[in-house]
C-alpha cells in the first residue's frame, strides 16, 4: 500500500512539475518600439529622432499581426502565412506614467 501511495505521489509531482511550461509571449508584449523615416524606410532607429538622410522626424513604425496566430508579425499589412487572414495593426498599450 505504501508503494502505491509513493508511486502515486511521484507521478502527481512529476506531472505538476513538467506541465508548467512558459507560454509564448504575445507579439506586442515584449515589442520594442521602432521608429522609421516616412521617406526613407531603410532608416530605422529604436528611439525617436531625425532621419540622417533628410532630417525629417522619425515616426513610430506600425506592426501588424494575425488575430489568430500572434507569432505571425509583419511591418506591412499582409496576409497570415498560416491561415490567410488579413493581418491587423497591433496597437501599443498606453503607458501608466504619472507626471
């Protein structure tokens, strides 16, 4: 009887430990902001500033993702490569900064 209880406890513990896997991050949860020049799409920065070529202000780059497959991300409006749905713009969450 003790062996059965010990075995049952060991199986329960191993299932509990190994079933706790990390969920994949959503497309916009760890997204780093990108800034691009409206005239020169090859000028990209991770902070706001001016274009090195024309001096225009860099604007936030839009990001698109599949509503069904958050791992499908693009910088242009396109179709999902898994299901064919239109990619939708990912809206950044407003910051909760007090000031």
